[in-house]
C-alpha cells in the first residue's frame, strides 16, 4: 500500500539533509553564530582612482541594474554576452524555458564560441606583450612572466600534444598538477580542442584521485613529478601511479618535470610533457563549441559522501565568471589580480584562470603558502608584482592576523584597491583587520558568497555602491534572486529573519548537473524546497536588508575553505577494521573556521593496533588520523578523535549530529531529544569528551 501523505517540502528518502527536523536542528546550531553580529557597524565605500571608475556608481544605479536583471534577464544577459564575449556564431535565443529543476536548462542557444579564444587568442591579437600570467613558486626567487602571445603559443603546443594522443571534442582529461603555468596551459588546451578538463586538487590521496578519474571517464592524465608548498615536497607522480594501477583503461600519463625529482616512467604509458611540447607547432586550430558544451567537471563533497562531478557549460559559465569579477572587483585593463585560491577548487578555476584571462588582465599563480618563508609572503608578492586586487580565504587571513601586524606593514601595499574574501563566512574581527591593517582603511572589502555549483559569486558588495558591514556578504549580484525559507514550512520569510538560503530561477553560470548522476541534481538541490535552488546554507537578513551567511545546515563541513562531507570522513574511519561506527561534526576554530571532531565506537578493545614507530602519545588516534589522510587527504585530518560507547541515533537510525556538536561545544541545552532512540548514551559521551579534554 503506497503512502499517500503529502511530502514535506524537505522530504527526500535518499538524503538526511532533506528531513525538515534535521534542517531545523542544524539551523539551531548556526543560529548561535549570529547572536553577536555587528548589525549596526558600517563602513563607507572608498574613493577610486579617476582612471579606474566604479562600474556601478552608487546604490541607485545598482538598484536599477539589479531590477532589470530580475525583471528582464534575457535582455540583461544578452547585452552582457554580446559585450563581453567574442562569438563565432551569435546565439538566437537567450535562455531555454527550463529552470534549475530541469535538465533542459540552457543559455545562449545556438551560439558558437570557444573559451580559449576568449581567454587567449583575442588578447594575443591586440595586446600580445601584456603579461597574462605571473607565476611565483614556493621559493620566492622562482618567478616567471608569461605574455599573452607566449600563453597562446604554449596552449597551442599543449593542445597539439593532447591531439597526438587521440584526445578530441567531448573526451575527459584528468589533471593532477601543482600550481604552475603548465596546469593552466593544459586547462586552456582542453578548452581549445573541445575536451573537458577535470582538475583534482593536488593534495588528495590516490583513492580520491582514482574515484574522480573513473567517474569522469578520463582518457588521459596530466601530472608533474612533484609539487612544493612551504618546503614540503608532494610526490604527485607517486599518487598518480597508485591510482592508475587500478585503472588500466587510462593508457597515457603526461608528466611535467617541475622539481626534477626522482620518478620512474612506466614504459609505453608515461611521457615527458616538456619534451612533447617542444616538438609541437605553436598553433592549433580552434574547435567551434556550442554554448552548452561542457567546459569542465569539478568534484565537490556533499552530504551524501559521494564526490559530485559538477558540470559547467562553456558560454554561461565564462560570461558569469568574467562579469562578476569585472563588476564586483572593479577590474580594469592593466590590473594584476592576485587570487590565492588553488586551481583544484572552483575559486582557482573562476577567479585565477577564466575570469581574469577573459577580461584580459594579469593573473597571479602562486605555488607556496602564506607563511613561508615568513608570514609576510602575501604582502611581499603584492609589493613585488604591484598587485591591485587580492582574494584570499578567511582561514589565511585569521592565521596572518594571529602572527602580527609587522609582517604586513613592512611591505608596500599602495597598489592594492580591492581585498576579497572567499571560501567561508569571514568573522568580523578578521574582516576589520583585513580592512584596517592590510587595506590601510582605503581598500574596498569584497566578502563573497558562492559555491562550486553557482560558477561565480552570487552575493557580495559591489565597490562604490553601498556601505559594508564586517562579516556580511551584503546584497545579491545581478540576476540572483535569493529567498530565505522557513526550514519546516518551506515558505518565504519576508523582511528581517533567518532561515534556509535558496535562490529562485537560473543564471548563466549555474551548473548544468552532476556528471554521471543526474538524479543527484534533483535529490540534492531541488527536492528539499521545490521551485528553488537549495544552497545548504543558513542565512540571516537584518533590518537593513543585508545578508549574513550563518554556515552549513546540511552535513557538509567547511574546513579552511574546503568543503568536506561528514559521511566521507565517517566512511574513511569505519574502513579501519577496529571501528564499528563513526560520526564527524564541526565546531568553531579560531583559524580554520571549523575543526573536525570525530566520535568513534570500537568493535572491541582487542582490535586496537598501534604503529609503534610513530611519536604520537596516542597511537590509536594517530592511526585513525592517518586512515583519513590516506583515503581523503591532509585537509580532512580530524582535529579530535574521541572513543565513545555509542552514538546517538533516531529510531530510523540517523545519527543525531546536533547533540554531538553541542557536547563538543560545551552546550548543555540539548533541546528536544524525544526523537533520540538511545538518550542514555548522552551522559556517557559527555564523560568521554571531558576525559579527552583533560588529557
């Protein structure tokens, strides 16, 4: 007999996040973060040089353009598309009738273009000697300047290399590379010939790489011998070798000798990338691409634990990335954009590679870390390269704030006009330090909110438009219509209030689906609140209409700006033969934003196996940490691992992470625990946590 009861607006049998009670519980957690927000603290917009005028001059102009973008999106975006992009064939229709709920969502129908042409060729034609890329290695003395004409030649050579190995339009190319120019050459080479690139963060373990290469159906892998971050050597080729042992279908691996480290070439499979490029011609014809042809797949963690291959289009993605950068950062010709994000994440894709190159400005690619050789590294680069815009994660900003102002003040930062924040909500104290110390109270602060799935920034202050508030992402960008929904009823909340952040309708940069798993597109993003795009984040709107992102309300954890899945971490822990169950939650951390706390239940005490060669005072916990590091990567390493007798669950078997978060934060008000099937375990977990803290 079928269940005829009406579904909750949050219901979904496949995913815990779609249970309205779970969303409500998680909303309680993030609501505590909003109690002390500086709603009444404002900072005036800053003047801009006469030759770098604001693109939107004042709040009235913003309102006019925003209203046009919402009421007439076709007119607004068609004008932008024809102004900002070079088309090989003009589009005949701006967008399909589809929405974010449907696979048939499409923008700029029947149009033809090439992303590489827009990012490289057109600038090589009119400004061939303008610097396109500034590369600075881990060692501050390692610097390369690459002009647009040099970029054109190198991209063409790499495109010919890929074609030599049979790569053609629609094929997937796996990229596991350090932060070096060859990574960008490879991405743009794929775009040039119509291949789809799939970049994997060069800190992920072999298993993570393997899963992504298989899921994306990659036909070839491009990597390097090694990478370097803060003098730490990362043996990338070794990781690739381990992954390819289990993927016999991939028969070609191109290896760039970045650090000239010792590596073994597999005969017939591995080829020297530099030697291959030297042998190729510096010209490769462009492939005509449809507006909706995929440009790349980028894998991101989600609440299901399975990495999701987010698919982005060619025209819509490129236009949205370029326009958001131009307007939100007020970029102009001659600017140098310093994005500290990694190319393995969406920030690097959008605002290190595609947006700045599409806008014809100079972009910085930095291999190192902000604290090597000292904590002044960022600001030393600003001075050395005359960087005009700097875009970094709050984690890095908090780290540098803690290390003192002197590292900042010893360097000339007069070239800076705009400072951006990305990856997670920035706390007010870090915002003030960024504004006062780094920006000398003269730079605009652009606190950006967006996701891998959105393609580009969706909420952020446009310089010159309105006052800013420390920690607030302020107002939506053009074409973005946010809605705050009640987590239980699914109804929109008007005026001041807090709830679930969703977005109405579609925009050009919106992702086009999950590669190889289209059902997840609906399950994760549209079923929770039918008719809306569900972000998974909580939001608060104050009395002035400013938006404040309050954090994740699903079971995705943001650590140092990296999105991790609770389930993925839990699965890694339970892969250890001594662990029966595991639950991972996040608690606030002064530097990383969130710290990972993992509660584990042992199968039996006799199953503890110790690595006696390690120096940890708690070898079993060390062993579990290494399990997570090996299976996911260093970024997912738990901060705390607590052995408990049981984990709280509902009667349907769902882990009640809300209770574990409250225990880990010392909050004794557990609220309604009537749905907990084993409430007797709470006292025991409290005791285990207190014993852990006393060690």
